[in-house]
């Protein structure tokens, strides 16, 4: 840092988006303590991890990875809130790069052909200004050196919020909202489908069904966090 940067940081200090403490010069987005202590899942090391099991009997997936466990009121929730609702997109890029560097050599993640973020409906996209899953996917794409595809899957219906719905109601809410464009372009491809937080998996399941309409396609999934019950 030069003197000007030091001067600026006195008045606009960079803070850790998880705990709120000031960041040191060599820290970015998260402080070293949060980077070490936030609850990591390491699911990518286990082919039959709890996130994979969410989809057993519902839809076929190859592998599943999630960076953190999501707990209400915890630092991970605060971090995602800062990203999703306060517009700090650098969080999503950083977390995508973090997970991408971790999973590249595990359980078939190296054979990914394309990364597809779960799309937002255009109404919600206009309101929020960005798709948080797409920003996270950009970080994954950079770290894994895999193509980012934001056009093959579109959200055709604006659904109501999922937060307080039962598992069946969530599924009912999203079961037919995704459309696969030009399925021939995904034929035989291994897709990494990306979302921010997975709870019941209903949204991802609906999206996976649409992708699997492409002949010979396979899907793995990745998320920032998993709300494991």
C-alpha cells in the first residue's frame, strides 16, 4: 500500500464482512481468523456427503460441494447477507475462488465442462441488480478455469420467496420454472450447477431436471452454504 491508500484506509477502513473487524493490508473480504474459523463442510472430499444425500431418490447428481455450514444468526449468514442484500459482490467472487481452488481435484469436479448459476427471474434481477449465484459462479469459473454459461437455463416464472415454505411447498413453487434453451449445446456435458444457499434443494432439483433434458448430460452442484438440518 502507498501513503495515499494508508490515508484512505484511516477514514474508510476495510472490514471483515463476517465479523466486522478491520482487515490488515494483506487481507481481503475475510480476516484471517474468520477464514480459519468459519464452519467449513469439506463435502467435496466425500462422495456421499449430506448435501449429496439431499438429492438421493429425487434426481441424479455426480458430486456436491458447499463451502460453509449455514446457521441462523451465525457469521456465515451475516456474510451472505452482506453479499446478497448489501451488494458487496466482491464477497461472491472471493468465495467462488476459494471453493473453486479447493474442489478442482476432487470427485470428478475436474471433468466439469461448464458452470451454470441458478438463474434469477428478470424482475428480481432488476430489483437486486445482480444474480448472487452468477457472481459466485464467476469466482468458481476463474479458479477452476471452466466456461461460465449464463444463457442455457432461464427462469420463466417469478416465484414467491422460499424462506418460510415447507419442503413440499418449496418444490410446488419451483417445479416448472426453468427452461433449457438449445439442449443440444449441453449434450454429453458435465455441468456444475451453482447456487448461494441450499436448504431443501427444491430450487436446485428443478433446475437439474431441466439440464438433464440434454442428452447424456451430467450435473454436479456447488453452493456457498448448506443449511444442514
